[in-house]
């Protein structure tokens, strides 16, 4: 399997940083999922459905994803999961691993990338501090994965996993699925760039 090159990853991270710095206007629409709304509140997050997106569902909830959005043409979607850190105690992940709250975001991203690939062949970058501040987060990482063809990921070719954490509040994971990493990907990423953030 061919992995996306480091120059392409650097360009993607640059676009993410730039998109994070711009405000995409979102329609005021709360998720219809009661479970996701509860998880958002528990993790001290707010979410508004971005313009150009509609609600959908992950393939299944085995990975603890409880909400998803997509563009109508079906070529880009985002799956979300959140975890509360308010109790400040070890968190149990889907692989039954107990994780310290301070490193939960690292383990969530790494575990998801490895679940998709079955190995450790992916590219990762830390999110810069000035971008974290726009989301009210203290830490974050991105993981870029070339996906094998699989029903569990709706046969998408690429996944960008974004994990953000606000210490003593919560952790958020968003997985952006796409079939190409060109202008369409960045347009969709731009539209969704301000849909979720931690409350101050």
C-alpha cells in the first residue's frame, strides 16, 4: 500500500491550519442524535451542522462513533466521537486498554489509524498551538491514512483523523473520509472547519 508522501501531508496540514483560521458560517442546527448531544455536553463541546452537509450514520457503532455528517454527493463525510474527561480517571478504549486522561487523544488517534490499517503505516502531525486555541483545545494531532478497500469505511480511499483535547473537560475525534485529496477535499474541509469546538 502506498502512503501519502510527506510533502503532500505538509500541504494538507497547511490547509487545515489555514482553514482553522477562517470562520466558516454554519447554520444553527443541533444534531438530532440524543446520544451525541449528551456526549457533547459531557465533553464540554458545542456542534452546529455546517452549511452544505446533512446528517448520516457511520457504518456501525462498533468504533464508538455516534454521529456523522456528509456532503450530498457522497464523496466526503465525517464521523465523530467524544469522551468526557471531567472525572479525571483512566478511560477504557475499544481495545480494552486503560488510558490516562492526559494522553487519551494520542491513544484515540493512534488506535483508530491502526484499526483502519491493521498496522502502523500512517502519517501524523501535531496541531499547532494557534490552531488549537481556535477550538478551545489544549492538545491535538492529525493522522492521515491511505485506506484499504473495506465495507467498514464505505470504500473510501483516505481518512484524516483529527483528535482534539481540552484537559479536564473532554476529547473529540473526527474522521474525515474522502476519495481524493485535491480541491474538493479542501472545499469540504473548509465548509466543516468550524462545526465543533470546546466551550470556554
